[in-house]
C-alpha cells in the first residue's frame, strides 16, 4: 500500500499522508515516499505543493518513528537522518509548500510542518514538541527553526514543557498563518494555493530561497559548534534516552533520572 497519495489539480500538487495505522509516524519508508512525491510533482511542473493528512484526521503525524530512533550512543537526529533530509528537501523545494493541518502534530513532525512555507490549521490542530518527553537531544537546526518561527520565549516553553500547543495559541504565536473551520479548510487552502499558481513561478521561487538564506542563523564559531555537539552527546549517551524510548515501546510513562 502506498504510504502517500500524490495528486495534481490545476498546477497544485497534493501529498496526502496514507500511513494512519501508524498515525503517519515518519518512518524511513514513509519519508522516502514523501521525497519521491515531492520530486515527481516538481517534474510535473506544479507551482505549489500542499502536504496534508486525510480529511478530518485526529493526528496529522505522530513524529519520528520511535522504533527507528538510533540506538543509544548515536545521534538520533543526525544530519543524514531521513527526517532531517526531508526537512531540508521542503526548505529547498523551489515552489511554496503549504501544510494543511488537521489533528495533532508530534515531535519531529512539528519541524516538518514548521519548515513548510504556509501553515493552515483547524481547531483540532495542535503541536507537541517531544524531545524532553522522550529524553532526546534535539538538533540545532530544528531549534533554530522554532526560534525563527515563534520566538525564543515560546520555543523555550514548547521544548521544556513538551505540552500540546492549541490551534488558537499557534495562531497567536505566528506558527499558523490561518485558523479555519474544518468544513472550510479544504477550499480555503486550495484558494490560497491557486493565488500562488497565478504569480510568476520564477519570482516566487527566488524570493523563497532568499527568505531561506536570510532567515538562517548568523555563523557560529567552530568552538561553539563543538560545544553544542558535546552537550548533545551527553544526552544521546544517557540512560534517560534509553528509558524514554523503552517507555514508549512498553506504553508506560518514562521515569527519568537525569543521567
Ligand atoms: O501499538 P500499535 O502497533 O498499534 O502501534 C500504535 C503506535 O505504537 C504507533 N505509533 C508510533 N510508532 C512509532 N513511532 C511513533 N511516533 C508512533 N506513534 C504512534 O501507531 C499505532 C497507533 O498509535 P496509538 O494507538 O497510540 O494511537 P492513538 O490515536 O491512541 O494516539 C495517537 C498519538 C499520536 C497521541 C500516540 O500514538 C502517541 O503519543 N504517539 C507518540 C507521539 C510522540 O511522542 N512522537 C515523538 C516521536 S520522537 C520524535 O519525533 C523526535 C525524535 S523528537 O521527540 O526529538 O521531536
């Protein structure tokens, strides 16, 4: 069974997640199909891409497939992790990518949504950033995406509490561009997408890349980079990382010891 459904309507590409029995958890296979779909749609000459779960989904995506997280002692979100690769693919995609979001967005799926260019949510939309809940050392580019999107204060609260952020709050924070009733979200999203298809694709594409380059961090020194990596290694070498993943697999709350 295909893990994503790919369609084209009037120069608008649509990628619909189709892995719901796993709550659209971002496994290597699922991410691989998302990336193939992105390339196929670009090859077909679409001018905008919508990424979504099925209509009325209670969960947009449950985040990184926890069963595929790296074994302890290795970076669980390294540069070449499939999730990080699809995130970069969306950022560098030469057409705007719109996230049509109904339902809960968990963990790494938040970052996948956040790097989309426009986020349109419904009242059922929520965002839960989970590394602290599972004992995972998040990656710096992911942290930067969140700071850029909603500011340092909100980013701290979302990372430290690992609690869901509601659609209303996400709109207030600027994470959502629009909050639309469920019965209207489909037409609203396609109407907005259609407006983009009527503009110059070259101008849109170049402005998107300019925005990506200009919104990235100021360069950091090699020593600062190494310090960050050293801090992350403390977490991915920890017993808490093992406990967080084990607790999920055993369907019980984790008991963290801070070591
Ligand atoms: O028990 P079966 O075999 O039916 O499978 C269940 C779940 O185990 C599975 N599933 C997942 N498998 C791997 N990775 C996942 N992230 C994941 N999420 C779910 O899907 C089947 C149905 O799940 P179930 O019964 O729990 O569905 P539900 O509707 O009752 O609850 C939906 C959720 C999303 C509330 C629940 O599945 C859940 O809490 N999932 C975990 C969400 C989460 O903590 N995601 C963070 C993953 S780690 C990550 O993204 C990054 C590394 S980080 O944390 O750093 O951001």
